[in-house]
C-alpha cells in the first residue's frame, strides 16, 4: 500500500515538472497590441464582424487586415477607441451611436419557432417550442443576431431603459460655443 502511494507521488512530481518545463519551452509569444485591442472590444463573441470572436477580430485589427469599424455592437464608441489605439483615422460617418440596446420579444408576434433562441450566442433567450420566448436582460448584449433570425418580426432591439445605475448627466453645451457660431 505504501509502495503505491510513494510511486504515484514520485510519478506525479516527475510528470508535473515535465509539464512545467514544456510550458516554458513551448510558450508562444503573444502580441501585447492584440490583447489591448481585445480589451477594447465588447467581448460578446457574436461574430457580426465576420470573425469567430473578439480575439480573432483583435488579431486582424493588429495586423491591419480589418477596419476599425468592424464591430456593429460596439458602435461608434468602440470604433473611436480602436482608431485612437491604432493611431489611424477612420471615417465614422456611417457608424451609428445608438448606445446600449437589448433584444425585446413581442408577445403578439412570437410563435415559438426557436430561431432566435438558436442564434443567441450567450443564451439570453429562453423558451420552449411553440411557446412564448423571453429575453434575460442581464445577459443580452444587444448583438442583433436574433432580430435577423426572427421571421415574424417579434424580436427587436430597443434602447436600454435608463436606471439610476445607467443614467448619466449629459455634458452641458458651452455658452461661448453658441455665441461664436451665431
């Protein structure tokens, strides 16, 4: 019995040491710019940019293979941050700044077809076949894939309702700015 315990302990220590050496010897250097760009992206992994997830989009951005306007859920704010980080100028006239949005399902039009549920990459939609579906607002990131999948028009993106946590006071307009333009 004690021989088995001792031999397994020695085997565990030797294999653990080999794994430690292999992890240092076979380590892959990552570009720090890719990690910084990935931190700027929303992290929703929705795939609307044409890449599998935000990590692959960050790699393409760092290599210059993708435009800074590639993230529809991020909108204008993310595009501006990416352009600033990469030191490039971008035409943001086509980027709408809609603010945070969430999917909503209309009870009048939902037929329970499961198309929206199957498209949701974060499982924010719950429901059963041929029954009304609902959106878990704490999980939904507003990517809009469910809106495209819904053939009855029951799913729509709506602005996030302001609460005491999400509301912000807009910046005041300078009085001098009005006098100069007049």
